[in-house]
């Protein structure tokens, strides 16, 4: 029985002592999460260095940042596109809508400018007038229009040449005839014998008229066939040569000039298009900030407080001892 009483006494005494000893547990922590938006993905926001929760103080030990979402912002911007187009001697119908680099443009305005450019430089043209007397030659006009080789020019008087006595200058003209019969051809309604040695004999006036010259200055010589007839696709072709003599007067006035430049009208079009494109203006980031806190430990007891705790402990032991003796004497377990 006494052993049981001593065991109970020391157990109770041990519990009293343990009630005065501090028990060290793991450090308590707390986290605070905050989300905010910013145009700067690296923007940070300072957390509170110390907070209080249910009477306990916590201090900041670390904080982390995480981008949990991001959104790009755009705005519409009107872009202008200018297109230049050149055409020669004709109008141009521009497209109403075009696409460049993925952007759709619509035609807004058209401006045109016409300028003349030289296609080919003018060509030299020469000509002359013939006169029977010096007086007539000296009275020749200072300027006269002549055509030569497909070019026409207003030519100026260059000089006057005294020629030899009047004579006849020989030349010729070739006529081409076609017929289904190699021996008979037709010219100006006349039937021409393919075997004749002078086929156009007797038609001098008509020949001169056909080449548009005055018979007082020209005369027709012999006419004759040039080679045999050539057949192709059932049609015969044959050439006839006509000898022509030109009267050479005593005086000749020579003229010289340049034809006008051949030009093109070049039209330059200035086409203005407008298109709408989205321009990125920035990015908005959603940032998650996590702040980590640790509980601030209770302040350590001073020497005075320790001595007071020991005094209380001794008083409690004495009280327990008195109670134990009283119970022991009465025989109560």
C-alpha cells in the first residue's frame, strides 16, 4: 500500500514539474496569397513584414511571384498604301481592293499625271525643187514640206545647184501581175499578152498617171516581162518592168529638215489605298504573389521570472507533501 502511495506521489510531482517546463514544437507557418494585374511582368509588390493572427505575431521570411495569365491588348490603326502605275496612250482601271502582306486595302483616291515622252528621234528629210531658169529657182520658197521614207518635215532651203543642160534621166518601175492564165493578165481594164515583147506599149499616159507624175517631165520607154511566171496555189505571178525617163531641168533648189519626234503619252497613276490593321499596344499580366510567414516565438523568461516559477513549484510540492501526510495518517489511500 505504501509503495502505491509513493508511486502516486511521485507521479503527481512529476506532472507538476512538467507543467513548468516549456515544450518545443515545430515552428508554425502561414502563407498569404495575392493576385494583381500589371503591364510589367516583373512588377513586385512589397508584402507586410509582420502580421498578427489570433493574437500571434508572424514575420515575413520569403515571397514568390508567378505569372498565371496574360492578355495582349490591341488597337485598330489605319495604314495607307500608295501604288504608282504607268500606262502608254491608254486609260487604266485600278483594282478596288487589294491585299498586301495579309492586309486588305480599299481604294480611296486616284490621281493621274500625263507627260509626253520621246519614242523616236525625228529623222532627217531632204527634198528639192527643179526650175528651168535661175530667176525661178531664186524665187523658190524658203521653207517647204517634204516627205521621204515615211517621215515628213518642214524643210528649209539649203542651196541652189546649177545643173547641166536639160536631159533625160533613166529609171524604171516594176509592176506585179497575177492571173490564173500564165499568158494573159489584166491591167487597168486592159488585157495584157504574156508573150508580148512590149506588153504595155501604147499606154504611156495611163502609166504616168498611175505613178502620179507630169507627162511634161517624164516619158515612158520600153516595157518588158522580167522572167517567167511563177505558179502558187493555182495563181500565176509575173513581174513587168517599165522604163521611165525623167526630164532634168537647169536649176535645182535643195531643202533639208527634221521630222518631229515620235512621242508617246505616258499616264502615271497614283493610287491611294487604306486598310485597317490591329496593332499590339501591350500585354497585361496576372501575377500571383505568395508570402511566407513564420510565427514569432514567445520571448524568453527573465531570471526573476525563473525564480518566481521555482518558488511556485516548491510551494506546490510542499502542499502536495502536506496533503500526502494528512491522508497517510488517516489511513486513507
